[in-house]
């Protein structure tokens, strides 16, 4: 569990607190784990397949990045 938390934190730190389902899956975090974190409020869904850490400050840059990731314009 702690390894998953570290993986999500590491990913999101580099991307303004934003992370995709695909990025999490590559690091062993499955959809069930994402759902649990969403229900617990530690992850917030921004776009289809794109989440942010609830602890990350929000910004317009974060919104733009989430839209780009959801559209497949970035990885």
C-alpha cells in the first residue's frame, strides 16, 4: 500500500499534482485502488482518466494539463 502511495506521489509531484490512470497502472496501481482513493478523498477526478492529489494546490495550469492528458496530447 505504501509503495502505491509513493508511486502516486512521485508521479503527481512532477505533473502539478496530476496523474493519469495509465501512469498509475504502469506503477502497479489498479483501478480498484484508484476508486478507493477517490472515495476516500485523497484523489480527485479532474477529467476522464485524469486525477489530482487532493493535497495538491489547484491552479489553471493544472486544469490545462489535465485537459491535455485526457485528450492524449501528453503522456
